C-alpha cells in the first residue's frame, strides 16, 4: 500500500537538489612516477599521503576543474560521489574529465589524434553498504578490451633514484636531462628508464612515499603514439575508440562511459545496478622523446544522467517518477520493493511515500 503523505516540502527539495552530480570525495591518490608528479598537485615538504589526497580532492571534486596527474602506467586515483550513479538502460551514465585534445591536422573521423592519454576505468558498487570503496572492482571493457595486443595482468615496478644518483643527460637530445631517472621493471622481463625532462626538473618519484619502489598491476593498452616527423620532433597520440578517460575531448560523446561495460575477471558482464566509486589509472606505458612519458590527467567526473535528470524535472511536468531514500540518495525510476519511507519526485512535485 502506498500513502501520499505531504505536499511539496521545500526542505526535502533542497536536500535532493543539494546532491551533486560531481565527485564528492577523493579516497586515494597514488600516481606512478611522472613528469607532473609532485606538481599536480604540488607536494610540499612534510606532506603525507592523506595531505596529497586532500590536495587531489581540492583539485577535482565539486566540479572545481583543477587537474591532477596519474603519472606513468598504473598510477591511479580513487574517487566517489554522494549518491549511487544509476546504470541507466541503453545509455551512458558518467564521464571522467581529462585534458585530451586533437591536433587540427589529425582531427579526422577515422583516426583522431593529438594529446590522447587513455586511462583505464574501474568501477565499484558499495555492496557492503558501508560507504567506503572496499568492495569488488570491475573494469570497464573499453574498445580495446579484446585487442590481442592488450596485456592483461601486467605488472610494473618503479624504483626510487638512489640518494647518490647522478643524472645521465642525453648526448643527442637536450630535452632529456637524465636518461636514467626512474628505473622500471615489468613482469615480462623488460626493464628501462623513465627519463627526466628539462621542462620538469623536480623529482618524478612521489616524494610523500617512503618506500623505495612502487608496483602497479592492471591492464596495459598498446602504445598509441606515432612519430609523424620521423625525427622525434612531432609526436601524435591517437585516441582509442571509446571506454577510457583523458582519451577524447570532454565534450565528445565518445568520452562518455556506460556502467553496462563493467566486466568480471572472466570478461562476463557484471550487471551492476549502479556504482558509487571509480578508479582510474594510466593505461599506456610509453614515452615519446621530448614530450616524455604518457600520463593520464583527471580534471573531474560527472553523473551525466543526474545532471540531465534535474534539467528534465525543471523543464517538464510529465517526466517519470524518480525515487530517493529519506536521506536523498537516488534509487531509480521504479518504486522500491523494500518497506520504508521514500521521497518521490515527479515533474515539479516532490512528496514522501510510505511503503508497507
Ligand atoms: Ca548505462
Ligand atoms: Ca563498501
Ligand atoms: Ca592528458
């Protein structure tokens, strides 16, 4: 049975509208070494992991549109929202914003390129309901998921330069001031160095980390760059088709992400009703001459259907019902089965119902 309790109550309306479609909290910030690490956000002497987390939050939460770097392959950020992002049927649900752009000469529909630095997306549903990202993670299977060149379960370890490390400048390229800055080793018996550039002379290893090495595990996308000049003067980083962060410009529909793409380890669909948390990590392991290693940048994220939903409600009296918990968390567009008090929004009207 269902009883309509009250007429429109302003307080509850405000409570619902106070929900934000944007990131509400950064839970963890752990970049791999990189040319913008310790600068985006800026490390200051004495900062610990929590202070750096707060700086990352200040940059990308609440639609502030600052910027953080994730460093080289594997470096990541974990953030969340103040509500569940619903998996709306047959459409994308959210966007993770970055700073990808196409360079004009390569802006052709067939193969768009410029500065595209794809980040892998993982999502999590707060299954244990404790409001914390301690539940199972699911990767969004983007356009390259079945590409034979993708390395799944890739593992990469970066090593802190020794205290007595001496830079090895390149003899052929003035931009590379230390070609042995960060040693790395992967689980395919490869090793090499991330070099330091003359444009970014700060340490590239995260300075708030005490450990002498950092290991990351995940999916490695194939390299996406081409040296169009043939002499190292002009690199283009091509966008993958869909399903990644910092891969297409933010306003391109191909930047949008669908919770439907979330898969289990064996590749079967996860069938999530929605998500509370997102993890993004740099997806390629490459460096391109004077522009250095490829590192995903993040500037924010948005529940696009929630934004559109608010607009729908304001613009139409005929929109579908939307159900919320008594605390204002969005549930969905169909009446919940469980007993309790719910808030319903329909058109310009907002009211409570009791389900018994
Ligand atoms: Ca969807
Ligand atoms: Ca949890
Ligand atoms: Ca970027």
